[in-house]
C-alpha cells in the first residue's frame, strides 16, 4: 500500500512538473527583444548600487559604469554605503576626484539605517533619474547595458524590467554546475513572465521607474524581512500593474557575476533566497515552489523506501524502476530548458555537466528548502535571523 501511494503522488507531481517546465521552455523560446536605435535618449537613468564591504569590486564596477555608451548627461551612478568597514568609501571618493565628468554620488546610511532595503530606499529618495536600475558591486556588464534597458523601457513602458544575470569565468566543476542551475532559474523567470506569471527576479539586474516605486509605497509592508528587495517588491508592482512586468531578453542587457567558490557560501546564499516567509509569496510562486520541492523530495523517497524494504514492489515495476522512469522524464524536460537557456547565454559547453547537476539538484533542493525554514543566514558579515 505504501508503495502505491508513493508512486501515485510522485507520478502526479511528475505530470505537473513536466507541464510547468514545458511552459517555461515555450515562454522562453517565444520571448524576444531586438533593440531599436535610441533616437531621442530622453530617459534619465539612476544606476543604484547598495554596497557593504566591496573594496575588492568597487573600482571595477564604477569603471564599468563610467564607460557606458549612454550619454553621460543622461545617467547618474549612486553608491549607497551600508556601514562598510573596509576601504569601499575611499575607493569611491578617489574615483570621484579623478573622474569629474562622471555623475557619481556617494550616499552613506545614517546610524539608524542598515540593510539593503534601507540603502535602496535612500538611494531612490535622492535619485534624479526617471528610471532606477539596481545592480550589485560584484558585477560587470556590456557597455550598452544602460542603453539597452533604457530602450526597452521606452519601447514597452514597463513598470518593472527583469533582466538576465549570468555567471562567468567558471573554473571548477562546482562553479559550472552552479551556472547550469542558475541559468535554469533565469529561463524559468523569463518563461513565467511570458505568461504574465511573476515568480522570480534578481536585484542584480532590475529596473523600474522611480514614480512606480513611490506609487506602490516602496518597501512599506514588506520591511519586516531583510531580504526581498527584489521579489517582494515585484509582487507589489504586479498587484498594482498586472501586465506591467517584462523580461528583457537581450544579450546586451546581461549582468555577469561570479558563482560561489565554496559549498558553504553557496548554501548560505540559497538559504537567504529561501528565507522568505511562505505566506509572503504570491500564488504563482507558491505553486511552483511546492511542485519543484515535493517532486524532488518524492524522487528521493522512492529509492530510499526501496533500499530499506526491498520486498516492496509494483508488478511489473520495482520502485527503483519507477524512480528511473520519473527521473528520466524530469531530466529530458530539464535538458530542453537548459539547452534553450545555454544557447542564449553561449554556455552550451556546460551541458556536459548536466547529469551530475541533475543528481546533485535532487539533494540540494530538499536540503536548502529545509534549511530555509530556519530563516537564519550570513550576509555581508552580518548574521541575519528573519522573524
């Protein structure tokens, strides 16, 4: 009886998972954007970086932003320092002195302010631009990055722009497997937005008009959590403008960042991503999260039950055979999603690591989902314990 119940549940979950990923594949494939010429570059842009202890990255990111193709008089760079204890502030000040033609502003949070949401809120308060673009200090981008986002905003009048993020310079197998997993998230994000379902976004490459942030009252109502400056804000915009969130699928809009070097750092990052309270997620994200989590969980349960009680079987299939069938179905649809995604990001060579990634992913999803319940993680040398 136990075997039958497990197989039925796993099969139902497999069906929903396959349909879900197939929809993501379709949405990703159908989403296209070809940037036109910016004849009238009249969109004033504020690029905002919330920074804490980024002296290893700050010089590179401000240099990258200073050479953007967008007219220098049409964008500003706002670095909001969140109580850095290293030389981050000194690097920004030195760049200001050496590059007077760049509109670079350094903002320091007050003693009663801390955290990324406070940094973003203060940066937007002082921003002069019509369009806010957020990114992180440990990123780099194409020189036409701002231009591409501004053109998309002009062309679509989007209320929020979700743009692609990709890892680069992967050296270890661990980093390459991370890239595959992350690209699956990117294509799923885009694929869901094609159907007007907002489930994910990444604050490393996110844009929205300043007046929209103010209209939805910023982080009001979601300030009880340290994380969520991107996804929870997206939900608020989606509630106000159901059709207003767009994915910018264009190679010139990609933000590049590094994968985590250690398993500990990787798990801690994913714990932070998973730390949002389940009730705070919208219905689409809840559905996707439950399907993905429980399908992977039941795939692990199948061989585990077979191992501890090898007398259980379903004629003519054993539980191990059922596991192999469902895992194969999952792998085939996942491979299609990753083939489409890696083709766009020019990472198809990483598909040789697909099978190890699939096996590791089973354990990783179940583990991180469980650890995320503690809502405790490390971020920027701070221990965060979400209430």
